């Protein structure tokens, strides 16, 4: 069972209920945005087309006004002026003509200046106040073709002449290829300031930022234009659209913000009128509605998650606690209790579970206590079984030595035997120290050596291990097994080595003998025999030692059996002081 199985299911159900609404709204929102964008694009194109038409009309009016100057009487007189005439008459004619041109320049929506040049008399009349145009006309216009049908843009060229749109005409029109043969060259010049003011007025009624663009010149912008944004937009416009269309619109991203760009081309001046509008400001009503929808969905989702959490906390969590407690109970942990402090149906179930677990634990404890008593009785029975046999052999040895007159041997045997039996018959205390257990082994091996006179033994136990607590008669059965089943089966002498040490995993004592040893099959069978749980059947010396170690110190303690480097059997005794098993 997963930790949040029900919680995940509840969230999945709520998600399935909300997904259709979210999908339907998302589709509807996309359709609405598309329709609004198309309508606004069309509206912007219409507004730009109207503004371009106004600009073209204004330029056409100015072009007509300069074309009609040739029929004016003063202009005709200016054309026919004799270079040899008196200075006063020429000055008076030019002055009257200039006043007429200045009057014309003040009419119309844009301020503009006129310049007339008569190549035959090399005379110039101009209302442009910043420079005398005689040199300009003589050096840059005369002997060059003049297009009498097109406006040209002349940017600032290191002179006092500002950026201007210029239209020039010739009289007669047949002389436009050879202006030095013309009777008159007329020019009208319109500064970009008035065009910028016109764009500024248009911007006041629009949410965008319009500007005029030509790939060869700097853009003409409003007084409040964002030049950084315009410079970023121009490459996008030039590369994306390639200026292959007369008008159109597209959406682009500038500095991480989306913009709707609308453009249309002026046929008169051959410039593009471009306007860019932040898409967010256009779609604000839809965006606001979308934001409110997502806010509402977020609130619903939060409420759903909260409801799922409460359901999980009040239903799933108690069920899981009961489930985990039942699993621990099944594994043998009868101390498990469920404590939730609830007063509902789950509280009643928890109380009944705790009562059942407590009753089972009480029953197990009683059975376990009876089993311990049985183990102690078995241990005492083992002692009573071992001692008579050993005592018989020792008494038989003493009888033989007495017959031979070996008084010292009899006394030594009596002393060792007395110490041995004083230790083994003291059964009221089940634990002892390593020192006392090793002393018992030393007495036992000394007695066996006096009996057979062919046993050598070596005992090496560190001092820090001598005071360790150990169950009584733990090592004696192992040593006895080494003598009876190992060394006594040999014809020559034998030896036993007992060594101890401590490690991070606990304490270790090894008993090595050089007896006849065991085959791999016999060794495997013995390992299996000592590992069998339950009470021993028949002989149970080493098996009893192994089970006592496991019972007292835990499953990581016990006996390990292997071939000894000396040739016989090695028995390794491992244990670790553990408060849980002491």
C-alpha cells in the first residue's frame, strides 16, 4: 500500500473533472484572441492608410503649387530677366517674387520653402532662410537630370540645410535631362519637423508609436518616440517582411514583450508608415478575463487539494497506521501500539487493536519465560550428565597412580579435580567471567594431560577480556569435543590453542586443535546440526553452546566451524555485548 494512495486517487478524480473546463476555456480564449487580433490589425491598417493618404495629398498639393509657378506673371518676368538690366529693377522684381513665394509658403498645413533658379540669367530667388541656393543649384543641380515627377529626401549633409523632402521641376519639361538648357528650375522643400508633428498628433489618438521608414535614411519619428525600440524593430521589419508588400501586419517580440506591427507604403514619397503597439495593451480585456479565470481555477484547485488532504488525514492516515501496526504484529513485534487520540470509529478500532496486541504479548511473554526455565533445567541436566563420566576417568587415574606410588600426581589430580568440580557444581549462578571460564579450561586440560600425557595446550587471552561476562560452561564443551573427537583419535600427541581478541564487531575466542579433523561433508552436517532451533535431541554439547550464545547475545553471535591451520578443527566463538539481548 502506498503512502498516499487514496490522496493520489482523489487528486486524479478532481483533475479529470477540471481538465475539460480548462481545455474548453483555453480553446475559447485562443479563438477570442485570434479574432480580436485580426480585427485590430485591420483597424490599424485602415487608420494607417488614411494617414498615408493625408500625407500623400499634402505632398501632391505642394507639388502642384510648384508646378503652377511657371504661369505666374512675376515668374515669367523673372525668367525673362536680362542680365544687363539695372540692379534696382532686378532687385525689385526678385523682392516682389520672394514676397509672393513667402505668402504661398505660409498657406497649407505644412510650412515649406520655394526656390526658383533661372539658368540663363543665373539668378536665384528663395524663401529658404538658412542658405543661399545659387551655388547649390549651379554646382549640384544644373547639368544633372531632374525628375519632375518624384519627391526626394535630402538628409543633413554637413550643411545648414535640415532634413527635408524636396521636389524640383523644370520649364520646359523637355529639359529635365539637360537642366542647363532649362528656362526655370523650381524647387519646393518641406522639413521633416511638420511630418513629425503630424505623426505626434496621430499618436495622441492611438495606443501605438508610428514612424516613417526608408531603408536608406534615418526614420522620421514622433517627439516622444522610443528610439531604442524603433532601432530594434527596423531589422525585424526589413528581414521578416522584406518590404515586399504595400501594407500588412505581423506580431514580433521586442525585449521580451510582444508587439503588433502594422505598416503601409506611401506611393508619393516611397516611405513606409509603421506603427507598433504593445500586444498586452490591445488584449488587456481578454488577458484580464483569462487571469481571473486562472485565479478562480487556482482557488478551486487549492480547495480541492485541501479537501483531499483532509480526507487523507482523517481516513487514509488512520487506515495506514492500523495497516502498518498489523504488519509489525505479523512480523512478531507484539509491543506495537496504535495511539491516535481519536474518539470516532477509528479510535474504537485502535483501542481494540491495542487490547488484542497487549493480550498476545502477555501470552508470548509467559511462554517465553517458561522456555527460559526449560533452558536452565536443560543446562543443569547437561552438567549432571557430563560430570559423572569425567569423574570416573579421573578416579581411575588416581587409583592407578596410587598403585604406582605416584603421590605427587595423585595430589595434583586431586587439587585440579577439586577446583574443577567446585566450579561446575556451582549452578545457582549462570554467568561468569572469561577469567573463571579460562581457569576451568586450564584445569580441565591439565587433568586430561595428566591422564593421557600427550596433550599440549596454549591459552592466550588479553587482560582486557578477562573481566567480560560470559555464560558458564560455554567453552568447556568445545574443548572436550576437541579432545574426544579430535586428539584422542590420533596415535601421537596433540595440541590445543586458545586465543582471544576484540574487534569492532565484538569479542572472539578461537579453539584450534591438531586432531583428525573433519571432511567437508561432516563439517557441513555439523554446521547444520548446531544451527537447528528448538530443543536438542540426544547429544547437544556444541549445539547447546551455539544456541545459548544466540539466545543471549543475538543472531550475529554464536559458533563458526572451519578447518584449523593446525590440521584439525577450528571453533570460533563470537559475541557482542548488546543491551537488547543481555
